[in-house]
């Protein structure tokens, strides 16, 4: 009786139904999880602090987030999604089955956890993740880094599978279990897609003249907001991912050759300088302390941040190719690495300047 009178109602255990995990394993891969819940099986929890450091908790554990940590509940899968490898042929697809990779005790940073910390934002739904994987695949095929020719032979298919599997693991931290061609003609009508694009272009063309004055008046708040989001997202990725990328490049197995060693060390030195530049990047909206930057210059800065993030994607894809190349064509890979690092240097350097003419003379 006395115990019931003096029981503190604020010390009730957290309600387990406050977190809806029904979408996990089907439409969602990871969902933000509140502190205090018990991790349902077969999920795991990934907790990330403000500095991007992550840790995992197994199913059955209770999430006890430290100050500044963000928690996600992650279902390992497996998942299935359809990817379109060639944008010009949307009827031809690949049905991919994959699963989130288990923790590697040898790795300081788990790749999927890094993806959550730098790119997830909130929830990771299957459709959005499939779009990212499709973009990465299309880029590698368009650049000729992966090959998927018509009437693919068994050897060509195995080569493609090996490169694609490594790309998905290196870029996202997921393991591909199966990948088979599939006809998407029933859901992807290319003719209808082209007609919709032409109709949209016609509407824009006819409305362009009258819309310009209205757009000039209504677009100012959006211009001040969108570049900030793009810039913050890209710089967060660069800040968190570049150190992990450098660590992976440093651990890459290369032939015992003095020339290769010097090339390797020079790439690491340049990447380290890029990482230092990102870590000391000036604020988007300031030209100097207490001096605001013009909106058009903020937009220019945000574009350079976005291009640097695109070069970062290429760097992860190159690392995947290095892992499957072995003793292969390293001259080509090092040339590609030099190009990618040069793009990172150029775009991060241009992000620092305050005016476009300074960028030209830099």
C-alpha cells in the first residue's frame, strides 16, 4: 500500500509500442529509434555521435544513447529491388537481392554505419536506397568502369558481378546475394516516359516568358534555403567519409614497387590536404567574419560542394575497382585516381573563395 503511494509515476519503463518497427525488413532498411526501447530481433541498433563515430548494439539490448548520439534501428534484410542499369533502356533491369553486412571486427568504421552517419538524415527506405544504388551503377557503366554488353557471356557476366558486388559493398556496406536480369517493360514504358518529358519541356517553354518575373520575386527565399541544405549535406559527407576513404586507400594491397609506393603516398598526401580543407571550410553565408555573402555566391559555393561530393562517389567506386584489380592495370587506376583527387582539390578550393573571379584566378 505504502509502496503504491510513494511510487514515482515519472519512473515508469519506456513503452515498447512507441517505436513502430513493422516497416523494417520490407519498405524500410533503417529507422530512427528513440532511446530506451529494446531492439527487436533480428535488428541491430547503430548509434552515431556528433563526430560521426558509430557503435552497434545487438538485438535484445536496450538503446541507451549517450549525449549527442543519434540511434537507428537497422534490419539486415535480405531486400530485393529492381535497378535500371542503362537510363536509355528502362525496360531492361536487374533484380538485386542484398543484405546489410554484419560487423567486421577488423574494421574501425563499418561502411553501412558510415552511410547512415553521413547520408541517411532520417529514415532509409528501400526505394530511396535503390535509387542511390542505381545511380552508382549507371555512373560506372556510363564511364566504362563496368561492362554489361548485350548477349553477355558467362565470363563477362561473372566479371560484371564481381565488380558490381564490390561496388555495393565498398560504397554502401551491403552484400549482394543475387543479381539476375529481369524484363521491366510492364512497369517502365520508355515511350510514355519520353512523351512525358516532351510535354514537360513544352509547358516550360510556353510558360517561361511569363514565369520569369514571378520566379524572380518568389525564388529568393528558396535560393537562400536550398543552397544551405545542399552545402551542409555535401560537406558533412566529405568531412565524415574522406578520413575513412583515406584509411581504405592506405590499406590497399599494391605491388612492392618503389614507383607505385611513391604514387600511393602522394595520393594520400593530397587527400589529407583535401580533408584538412574540408575541416576548415568557411561558413556558406559569410564572406568574412560579420560580412554576409551575396546569395548568388552562396549558390556557387553550394554547387562546388555538390560537385566535390560527386567526386567522392567516384573515389569510392575507384576503391572498389582497386580491390578487384589485384595486379591488374594499375596505370589506368592511378591515372583515374589522379583525376578524381584533382577534382576534389579543385571543387573544395573553389568552395573556399568568396567571389567567382577569385575562383578563376586561383
